[in-house]
C-alpha cells in the first residue's frame, strides 16, 4: 500500500491545470528590486552603493547573523537606490533597485547547460558553495540550506527526504522541474546525501504525478549506473493527501517517525529538502551559480488555458511585470496569491517583487475564495478529523476566544503548523485558523519569555 | 484594475455547509419516510406534517421574537428534528401530542441551550421520551392503522419487543427476520423497515456526512452482548439478530446517536459512546421495565459526552 502521513489531512481538488505547460523563460524588465529579506532569519545587509555597477550573480547582500543568507543580483545593471519598499503584504523591507542593462555574468559562474555529475569530495567546500550562493529552502519556509545541512554536534542524519510532494493545489513548478530537470535534482540529492554522511535518501512524490515519478526514477537509474554517489537513492510514491509536503507530515509518511513537539526534524534523524532546493544545491555546487532564478506557476481556474504558465524568472522581478507579461489579470479574479491556495499569501501590493521562495501567481474568483458568514459550531468534528497534528481546532478556537492561555498551551496550540485544514473543512465557516494563528503567536511569545527567564 | 481581496490563508473552502449536511440527513431519511407513509397512510402524513411544520415554525418564532436574533431555520436542522420526532411516534398519535413533542424538542431541548450546536441532548429524543413518560398509553398504541399498501391487520398491534417483554421468547418465535428486514413489523414509523434505514446509512457514509464508527460500535455491542446472553439461555433471552432488527436500534444508531452536536468528537470517544448505548439498550430490553431502551440509552450517553471528550482524545502528532 502507498504510504501517507498517519494523522488527519484533507483532499482538496488538486487543480493542476498548468501541469502540461513547459517551463518558459520570463523576460527581464527594465528595473528589478531585490529584497534583502528573502529567507527565514535576519535580513541580509546590502554591500553595494547607489551608482555601483553590478553583474548577474554578484553578491549584493551579506548574511547578518547565523540564520541568514547571501543575496545576489539577478541581473546586470546599475544600483539606482537602496531603501525600504513594500513587500507583497505591504510591509517595508530593504530592497536594492537595479536598472537593467545587457546581461553579463560575474566571474567564476558556469552558465553552460552541461550537466556535471562528479561530486567534489570536500564537504567543507560544498557547504561553502551552498552558503555563498545563497541557497535557501524553496519549499515555503526559505530556511538557509547550509544550516540545515550542518546538524548540531551529537545529532546525525539517518534519512534525507527530498520533498517532491507538491501537495498544494494548482502549483506545478516542482512537477515541471522533476520532468525537465530530473538529473539536476538527483545530483543535488546526491550532494546533500554525501554532506550528511550518506544517510538513506528518499525522494517522496505524490501519486497524482505519474510522469514526474517516472522521470525521477529514470534519472536515479541512469545516475546510479554512472557513480556510486547516487546508488541507493529511492523514489517513493505517496498517496495524495494535503499537507503531505509539510515537513513533519512527510517525515511521518516516509520514515514513520514523528518529530516531538517544539523539536526539529534532525532530532529524529531526518533532514527534508524540497526538489527545487535540491536543484539550487546542484547549481550552487556544480556550477557555482547563485540562487538568482526560480520557477513559478501562473494559474487559476479563471485563466484561459493558453495563458497558464510555468516560468523561469529572475528573482526580484515585480509581480505586476509577470502579470503584464502573461496577459494581465483575468476579469473575474478577485484575489492574487503567491504560493498555494492553502498556505500562500494574498498579495495586496502587486508592485511587490518576487523573492527566492516565490512559487506562483494564482488567481482566484469570488465564488472560490470569498468566505461565507460564520454560524454556530455544530461539533461535527470535521476539524478534529482534518488536523494533521491531531489537535482539536474547535476547542482551541473556543479557548482562544476566551483568552485562556494556559489551557491553549496544554492543548498544544504551539504545535499548529497553520496548514489550514481546519478552516478549509469547517461547514459552519468558523475562521478557526485565523483565531488559532493569533493565539498561537501569543502562546509562543509566552513560552519564549519563560525559557528566556530560566 | 481589479480591486484585490486580501485575507489570510487558506483561500479555499469545502463546498459543504451546515445546511448541506443537514439536508443530506433529510435525504437519507426519505426511504424510511416513504415506507412509513406507505404503511401508515394519511395518519403518518399528518404526523410528519405537524411535526416538521411545528419544529420549523417554533425555531423561527423563538429566534426572531424571543431571542431577537437572525432566524436559523435555513440550516435545515429543525427539519431533521421534525422528521426524526415524527418517525419516533406511533402512527396513532393525535396531532396535539405531536405538537407537544415538537415544543419540548425545539423549545426545551434545543433553543433553551442556545440553538444548534449548543444542546446537550438530542432534541427529537427528548421530545419522544417526554411524550413516552407523559402519555404512556398513547405512546404504545400501535394501531391498527390503515396504510396505502396491505390491510390494517397485516401490521400487528404490538411491537416484537413488546411481545417479547410480555410473553418471553416464545411469543416472538413465529416472527420472520425477512419481514423485519423489509417492512412488516409493528412499531413507530421509523421502526418499520431495516432496509430503508440501511439505505439511508449508506447514503450518509457515501456523502461523508457521518463516519461509521458510532453506528458500528452500537451494532457490535448489541450483537455481542445479546449473543452471549442468548447462548447462555436461549429460552429466556432473545437472539442477536432479533435484537438488531427490531425496535429503534437501527434508526437510533444511524440517525440519532450520530447527531453531531450530541456525540463525542474523537474516534475513540465515539466508539466508547456507541458501546455505552448498545449496553444500556440491551440492559433495558432484558432487565428493565420498558420493552425498548434505545432512546434512554442515547440520552444517558449524551449526558456523558463532555466527559468522554475530555477523557478520549485523538493521538496528537509527536506526543
């Protein structure tokens, strides 16, 4: 039987409308704005000045802490300004504005398409390449990859899971790279496997992507013949269920291990990396290519078939430019989302720029997304059945509305992964996650304050 | 340019709503309603009409004029209560008794607690048990009633469980299980046809309105408990198949024990709840003074739901 995670989950229609669209190159606009806060942790510090000429792939931001990342210019041009600019939610973040000129790559970057398969033996060199090329997790959290690949002393990776679940409806960028760049992904997995000391390595893909499964299996077979670095890498077919791509759920599905509350995957010997991250690791290590491009899906039920796209974009391109290049926003769209419909962010500012983790421009109509009025909880337990963390959202909602902090913590609100299954499945339209998210923030602050005092 | 809607994730929502779920319960009850009308004719139509209309109207009046809130009748839950109450009454019930049942069900058991979602006890069952205690003779008057099919005598005057209580196992030895399965046993409208109820059960499962754990744990408990007793002394205790097919076990286990509001939240809790209902039902049937105990069993277990919700929880991830 195909594996999946053991607790909860929901089955939204997967709506992978753009699955058949080959990845196309998005043109570069006149101006790009590169955010210094594209990763989890401290924003990078700009290291260029207004008037500087920068090349494609040149460092323009340096990490400002242990959990932080390098930021590179995705274009060649002149720095026009450095300063605060609203991101997609309207929050002011430092951006470097660059007026684009003729593309010229920085020295030392291999821009050819030749696939390099011989993994360097020096792990320190590999980790340095991953760090200096600004690789972060592209599955959603944008956690700096080199940190995740350096387990703290005493902890050992026993399983490396490459996340090809892409469980969010509509998104197809991971699917496309698994079909078009399978070798690069497997080589990236081989590199990470070596750095982690050769743990069991599993590429997890949901069963609604048979072509991706076949393509990845073929790549693994081909490479394992060429080099022992790739032998033993498994492709595991998973039974489709949201949120399979959640780190905790994927570890449960693949390895039947559960991360303890407030713990990290490495505590149970697991490291999870997205397929797009794996490709970025390949680019960084084998090509010395920084993370300056990514793939995103332009989709939605209200978008005509010929305008559905999977695009390779230069990071820092404004969303408005992507929308303009793909024929504009459909008439009946009311919401534009960056990310999937279950966990993605609604964009309030279309002039905001893409970042390393941008995975989609998704249009939703009013009928799809406008919330219906809330009514009484009928205690149907659908939220309890849906919660992949085994929590009781109906109870957390009630406790939160009454401000019962201690009870919220006892009932494990801090374990919530904000996947949205509860709100999605509630027939009474109670904004469960909205309430829980806010209360979880309060509880987390209280927990942190308490542990700081100790 | 379009105006942008901004709200927190998730941005999609299931198509089901409280109203669609409740409407599905009504649809699942239709086979049983049709069988009861065929067998009890115009009287059953009158009872259904009085029950549904008074339940809906009462909820409307109470929300609008007593509580001064927006009416909640569009959620179909009052219709469910109305149909269930009607199916729990004998076909001989006078209209005023049905009305009293509806007033207790909606007025007392549901709206005094705050309406749908807040009530501790299943409203239709509270209505039925109130009538059973207040009007014991009328509530056990099984006819004869002339229906649209067959003649009035085809439906016996007493329920199989009533016969068994009076005359022991010998009194029901001539009854045919196939009759029970189809439609031919005396009792409340909802006790007529096991097949009709099972069709409704399958519909509810297929539409994912309910999960089967509560219903099945009641069936298994009734079957196992009565099986043990029957094996111990078949001359005193009725057999397990008889106990599953007669009385309110099927209607109660499919439509009333699974009531969202008054059943436990977790799977384990639901199973404990079902076992409790099965055990109490059989204890009343074998040793109590009433021939049937499903209503009491469900109401008693309803009162334990808050405790069950505390004691039996789903396993949390990583804990």
